[in-house]
C-alpha cells in the first residue's frame, strides 16, 4: 500500500485509470452509500482522471465528503494498486489520477476492471473495460444514467504534456481532460489554439487553474474538460505563452482525437 500526504492531484507515478460520465446509485449500507457507474471503456495504458461533482439527485451525502482511498482492482476483486491519504482530501477539491497499468509498469491486458473511490460517506465505483482502440467502433456509445445522489463520480481519459503527439480514441459520450502544468503568476497561460465551428468534442467547462500550494507564486495545473458529442477526428494544439507577446509560445502540446 502506498501512503500519500494530502494533495489535490495524485502524481503521475501513481496513476491507476478510466474515462467517462456520471454515476448510478447503488445500495446504501447503514450511513454509507455505494454508488456505481458502468460502461466506461479505455485503451490499454490509458491515464484516467476522476472527480466527484455535484448532481441533481437526492441528498445521499450531507456535510463534508472526504476522500480516504483510491483503488484499482481486477474483475475478481484483487487489488492492483491502492493509494491511501494520510490527510483526508476534501472531495470538492480532489482530482484523482489512475494509470491502467500493472504494478510492474506494463499495460493492463484487455478485460474488465474496477476503480473505487472510498470516501467518508461511502464508495464510488467505476466499472471499466480495457479494449484495443481498433475495437471501439463496435462498442455502444457511453450514455450516463440519471444520478439519484447529490454527488456523482465523473471519469475522463486524461492527457498531459507527456502525451504530446498522441492519438486518442473515444466514443460518443466519453469525456476527455487535458491537464497541463503552468504558473499564471509568470504571465504565462495555456490555451487551445485550434477552434472549430463544428467539432466532435465540445468544451464542457471553462478552463480551470488549480494551484499546487497556498503559497504565493506557486505553480499548478490548467485543466481543460471536453465531452465527445459526435463522431469524427479533431486536432488540438495547446500553447503556453503570454497572450500579449508577439512571439512563439515557449511550449506546445498537440494531439488528435478520434471519436467513433
């Protein structure tokens, strides 16, 4: 078991994995609630980002919801990776990152897996399938269920600057998150330089910046969230620059996404 201090993001060295949408309620046990979402599909070796978001369902959770543990398990329930938090993280500020890889760093083989987010109010689970990209076209699109709890699990295919030049496969309904390190106190910011009138992926929220620390001048991450709304290819080019300067960006990250 790996133990970590309270941080907003789990480091990329501790990745687990998954992508997708909203959670469906499960069975409540005592004062803890089990919430589950199924039908999520990822390519082997994918990185997955997870967050808990407000939903329009009934009030299953009251007060502060704290993250206790993040788990990746196989279809038989055997744990592959466990990340425990020495200091519990507030669910409102938490972003978990999982890599679909075994403990030796190799890609997980195709098959069924489960990611579990254990909280002070219960467990949020995501049932996922690891499938080669070439088989995505034969799969049904992901359709999120109507949440019955006031908190839901959302999962994304995650891209970082380490994935420059990558080609990603999604289905309609899947979600994509692009997470890029930066520091706006320097005047630099990330932006997507490619904008289309008709696009396969729609930006689902405004760009968000999260600092790594409360210290003034600390760096952090820019978060871009997208939702796959139609089939087709879409290119992205993210540029890190000072918007007022007429010079080339000091860093770029490019990728293409194939929505099937």
